[in-house]
């Protein structure tokens, strides 16, 4: 028996957005870790902290606003 909202296109778009954001965030953090390991002298927390935190957060906010606006 299928769930009634299994074919809800808005729900599928929301889930797809979350999956793409999670994958993008994981790849971004991996890239920042690789960059931090290869750059000498190593960048400080004040440089890497905002890059690691703010870029995925900004991506989520922009994606959510686009998703909310298209509703």
C-alpha cells in the first residue's frame, strides 16, 4: 500500500533540495579540509571558519528562498 503523499511533487522537490544541499555541503567541507592540509602556512581558524560555515549556510538560505518563492 502506497503512502498518499508518495507522489507529491512539492515534497519530492523539498527532499531533493535537502539531499543536494547535504551532498554539496559534504563536498565543500572536504574541499576546505584538503585546502587547509595543502596550504602552507596553514590558514587560521578566522579564515577557514567562515568559509566552512558560511558558504553552506548561504547555500541553504538561498536554496530555501528559491524553493519558497517557487511555491
